[in-house]
C-alpha cells in the first residue's frame, strides 16, 4: 500500500468518526456506536472502491472489510483519546491530593 491509498482510508475513518459524534448527540444508546461506525465504514468502503482511484482493494469483499476496519478505527481512536485524557485528569488529581497531604503534614508538624 502506498501513501496515496492511506488518504482514502483516513477519509473513511474521519467520516465514520463524524457519524459517531452525530449519533452521540441523539438519544440512541452509545453501545451502538461501534456497530454504526462499522456499517458506515463498510458502505463507504464499497462506494470508495467504485469511485476512488488507487483504492486499496480490488473486490467488494475486501473493500467492505477495509471500510469496516476504518470505521472501527474511528471508535478506537476516540477511546484512546478518552482514556489518555482520563489519565491526565487523574494525574492532576493526584498532584492536588499530594499537595494537600504535604500541607496537612506541615501543619501537624508544628503542633
């Protein structure tokens, strides 16, 4: 796969990510987002094979599989971002609790 085909796959991933954000804005349960991203990616993969030059698949089964993986990558990339931001928030909380403990220890030492 050359670098020209990566743009096609990334395009599908971005569209699926936007579809997932649109679903999150509705009342639909979030457990359906990976399924919706996979289906959207599969459909876009089949369409992409037909209309995009240098698409990384030559038949519809492979094109749909590339699309599904690209759609699920959108869900995975969101989860990675979410987990990384959660870790950073917990680190900030740990720093604050250490600071409070140090301040409490300092005030107890003078007693």
